[in-house]
C-alpha cells in the first residue's frame, strides 16, 4: 500500500494539509523522477479547488487532494512548479520556472545555513571585518532578499545580500551590534560572493540589547496582581475538524506556509459574508538610501514563506482563558512533514459594553456586554515578530488586527546624525520603514454577486435647501470596472467601501452590505520610479477590486523573490474586467509607517494596525437584542 493510500482521511476539500499527505506528495514526486540529492522543497501547500468544486461538495463525497510544490535544484538553480494529486498518486502539472521573467522561488532554510561559510571563505569580506578589528567568527551574517536591480551578472541568477552583526557571546543579541557600511552580494547557486561593497567604516555599537538579561532589565516589578480568566461551563464554540461554529458565526480554519492562517466559508446567521480571507502578502520597504542599504525591501510572505516560522503558542503567555489550539503541518526543505504544535489559538474574550441605555422616560436601565471570538497566530521572521488576530463579534462585525513586535532592524548611527534613522542607543540606529500588509477578501455578501460603492462624507454648500450651512450627506460612487477600483483611502472624507449585493433588498428597499473601514494610514512611500514600487504595486493603493479567478491568489504575483515587477494586481487589472454585480475579490492594503522610537529598543512593544468589516443594512435591526444580561452577581438588569 502506498503512502497516498494510507494518508489521513480528509472529509472536506479545504481541510488543512496532513503529515501523511506531505509524505504522499514526496512519494509521488520521487516516483516521477522529480526529486534528487540536490532538489529541495521551496514551497508546498494545498492547491485549493475552485469555488464550484467546493460548493458542490457533499458530506461523504470523495475528495481529490491536490498540492502545489515549488522544487529548487541547489546544484544548478533551476526550479519547477508542480501540482500533484495525493489521492490519485499522479503528477498533474509540471512547469519550468523562468527566473528572468517569473522571478525566483522563495529563500529556504538550507540557503540561510550556507551563508556564513560562504562569506568566511571570501577574503574581501573577512578582510573588511578584520580592518574593523572584528573576528569573522563573531559576526553573524544575515542573508536578505536581493530585490530586482540592474546589477551586472545578476539577471537570472539566484542571489541574496548579506549584512553582518557582531555577537559578543552565545546569549548576546547581535542586532545591537550592526557592522554597518559593509554588504556582500552572494550567488546562492555558485556558493560564491560576487561583490563586496565596503562603503564606510562605522563604529560597531557596543551597548548590549539583551532584553532577557536581568543585568540590563533590572529586577522584575512585583506590583502586578494575577488576572484569572475562567469559563466554568466551558467555551461557547463548537469545533468539528476545521469547522468552527460560534454565536451565529460559521467558518472553516485553514493554514499554509505562505499566508499562515486562512479563513473560509464565513457566514453569519447562515448568510454568507466571506468565501475566503487571508493576509496574502506583506512588504517592508526601508527608507535608508545608502549604497549598502537601498535595496532593503522584504516581502515576508512571498520571499520567505513567513508562516514556516509560526510560533508554538503557550497558554498564559500568548493566549489566556479557555483555549482551543490547532496544529499546523508544513514541509521542510527535504519535503518531510513538520507539525507546528499549537500554531493557531482560538478563544473567546470579553470586549466591554455591547450596547447600553438608561432612559429617563421609560425608566429602563439596560446593559449588554460585547464578546468576540479570537482566531490568531504569531510568526517570527528574522528580527520581527508578527501576530495576526481575526475577531468575530456578536453584532456581525469582523476585524483583523496585525501586531508588530520583536526587534527593529538596526544600523549604525553616525556622529553627524542620520536623516533616515532614529538613534536607539549610543551609536545605534534604526532606519525608517513601513510594514504594509495586503488582505485578500473573497467576498460573498448574501451570495457571490457583489459590487462595491465608495462612500464619502461631503459638505453641502449653503443654499435655499441648506440656509444655515449645517447639512452634510453621503456621496456614493459605484466602482464598475477594475480600472476604476484602484482606490486610496481619504480620512478627511471618512471614506469607506460598501460591499453590496445588488440582487437582494432589505425591508427598506436597500441592498444588504458589509462596509470595509480602512485605517487610512500612508500607502507605499517609495518613489514611482523605484524598483519596490514596480514590485509592490499592490501597496500603492488601499483598495483594489478584481473579478474572481481561481489563479489570482497573491497581489505581487506567484513568485516574488527577484521578480522584476508588474506581476499580480497591475497585470490582472489591465484586463479591466466588469466588477459590478459579479463574483469579486477585494484586496486591502493597510499597515504601519514606522519612525522608530527609543522606547522601541531593545525590544519593541506591540504596534497595531488593521481594518474592520461591519454590516450595514445586512440586518433589519440590531441583531444583538437577544444577548442576555450578564450572569447574576455581575450585573443586574433587564
């Protein structure tokens, strides 16, 4: 019996990948001659079937489990994009990747592990370190995505750029000691340094950044009293496999190494709201234009598969209360399964007052408490840690909150000052940068046929109809084609986007809708002529709306690493498809523009960003009138 035949039985097309399925895929690829001693897995995830297949599925139906793998041959740098059926034990598709036109597969752990040996065999690198009085054995090399530039000899080659950080002892955090003014360009296939730029000798900052060392932090405070969160009768949710039901919400939980947590078939009161939701890409562009740092623009999802590094969450540290954990399965570089224990955390939490009124005429005094279901994961990518928290509220609201913490990327801070960095400690800088996320929202508000209205608050001039000048109103514009739907937020107008179902009416004759409330912080600040602008065009607008296509999954394209640009949203929207009353996808860019503070060092308190989706006219009245008063002994009323 083959591993494919022995694999764990799945009952739904969107069930998360299992360990046995990873082994089955590897077996199929090996039998097809697609694996070898030097071949590594750069990506493996469920190839989700199209909507029609998922919607047609009935309990008990056979599920054809297909998976997409990106295979990288370390020997010659060639790569393949392969689709495998673990159910049928067949290779369904094989495509050779053109590194010039398509870009490169993501950077893998095996390549990270090679960097210091490559650099320490290069006299130009070790000589530059010794010139600074540094022992190369004490310098940690950080290999970083190279971007796409017109450097001679790089076209079609698999390259990274490496910066150095001194580590003074085994427990020392090297981010406190950047070796600035020096960068190496590395050809990963040739395992050779192609260029070393020694631009300027800057003193290596010496103050420790060891936030876990009592010598640095001082004694822990003793004034915080315990907070206990208990649910004596257990949680209110029900879990069946990957399906979760909670207080009128019904959804499925998924996971893959590129996007991390994915949510599927989200409905409220048995009415669909979202078919699929995820954070499909993020980019972290840096503002330092120096010769050794101008290229720093990291696409953490597409270049690094950042969810590979998802944390195993711990009760009392990452999550409080009555917790339900979900494990996640990914593949390592050799195509062997690796289970991330407690990758996803789910729990309920109190969220203050839901609604309240004390009425002078009727004598009523009513208060109801809000509660939310939290589904989250945390991942560490290099120096930063990111948490993604999806919240589902009793009133039908959905919120995504992204949390950024960890350690800011560091540089030296020269004596004359730095126009593009903050001094965090003596001689230590942190360059200005942005964290820009793109949420892919495959909407299905009361069904698949949706449209988007841009709604602004506008002043009304003084006139006979408005003699005292106090009037203001909504201005509503339907976005009918993809060319019209690349939009910027405008907080001065309170701009929001209504996702409406034009084929349905509520009792007031209006289309039921969900409203996307953006934070409206700056989009990509890099110049329009820059490389990162071409590669991260998705981040130049807060909203894009596209016609649904099974193949359109990632806003910067399928292969982001060293992609020259133009892939993803700019390529798709060039078709200018009709989006009025069609099956549509919203792509929402949101994020942080980070001018680091001294308070962000040596470890950064969480910074927050996100967005909300709220029902408007989706219900005919407040859907939480049936929420009971709090239990006796806590609140009396009603």
